[in-house]
C-alpha cells in the first residue's frame, strides 16, 4: 500500500480505507509519513479511537 500512498501524494488523491482492530499505530504512522495525503477512514473497528486520530491529524477523516 505504501506505493499507492506515494501516488496519492503526487496526484492529490484521497485514500479511503477500513482499518481493522489493533491498527491504530499503523494508521498514525502513515498519517505522519504522508501529511499531504488525505485519508478517509470508515468502519466500526476504528470507532474507539476515531475522534483521537481525527483530532490529532489534519489529514485524517472518519465517515459515520
């Protein structure tokens, strides 16, 4: 997926994903590594930490 994030960064694309339980650290890592890429997250599994992620990273969004 890292190559896709590079393409998204270069072409101003949005990445949408459905993270699974236990992926908070991985999500934070990609948000830091790709600050110019907007990530749209969706899914019940992320709900426990969605507000924290969206509040901390300006390139993170969560759909309801």
